[in-house]
C-alpha cells in the first residue's frame, strides 16, 4: 500500500517543538513571571484551584533542564524534564519515502494535442520523511504538604490522561498530532532536607511517539511536454 505524500510544503519539527507541545498538553500558559513588578522574564503557569482557604493559584511550570530540581523555585510548582530520545525504526516507512512533494510557482498548461492539455508546475520541491523517535517526558508536581500536592497531581492527571495526543506546531506553524502513552508507574517523591525545606511530590512519565526532521528539501524540474509517436495501422 502506497504511503500518502503531502501535496503542500510543511515545516520541520525538532525537540523544542515537542517540549512546547507538552506544555500545551498540560494546560500551561506562557506569561510574565511577575507583571505587576515590571518583570520581563517569561515562564509557563497553570491555573489550579486548591479549594477553600487557598483558592485558585497560577502554579509555575518549569522545564527543569539544566536547572537543579529545587533551585530558586517557590511552592507549589510543576517541573517537566525530557529524558530519553530513542530511534523507533519499527515506525519507519521505507528508504526514499517522501514527507511532501509540492509544486513551486504557478500552474501552467502542458499541451498534449491541439485540442487538449494538462496543468502542471515548472518545478517541484520534496523533502524526505522524518525519522521516528520515541521521546519520554517526566512531569513532577511539588509542594510542602500532602493534601495540596494531591490536588495539584489531580489537575495534572486530568490534563494528561493515560493515552492521548500531543499537538505540535512545526517551523511553518502547521499543526501535527502525535500519540503518547504512560510509561511505568506513578512515583512518590519526597525531599526532606530540614523542617523548613521539606517537599512532597509525585511524578509520572509519558512516551511520545514523535519524529524529527533530519533531511533538507530538494527541488526538481517537472515535465514540460511530451513527444507523441503514432504508427498508422494498415
């Protein structure tokens, strides 16, 4: 069975595109760290309702690499780390498979006979298919107290279900969709340095069946006409 080839030009996807997709999956929005103070540093935040006595908080979401886990962070918070990036050749199509083959410029007419013609392009651009990779991400939630960290965990589990799809935008801002699955178990975390710096947390890991564009597009000339040879039957 032939693999469909996109008839229009698409962009590239790389690790950063998937990192941003995980943030969107989690429901984290990008904004200023502290707008009221004139802070110009951007971070991601997720709104979480902690209920009576606390209300709704904008919980910061950090992409943890390369920062140490608990450095310069205020409770509660969420961290995301990208772990393994594994080539997944079981999803490879075939050598020579194209991601897209698109006409360049405007359509023009190729005459076949004095009475008929077909439309075509002077040249076409094509790009090899992306290589399949499995990417694992660990999402951790942290607070000082068990009841609050469980509320935070519940909100994360509602956003990141055991099976789902990550929406990724390529370099041309075109949307792509990739499946993800839970990996392993829900891990119980605890950091007890002293009474004032104790931390409670949970972590879950997901595996995204993604891809990375590693080929450059190329341009080829299109057919511009045909020579017809007709033998008269006697």
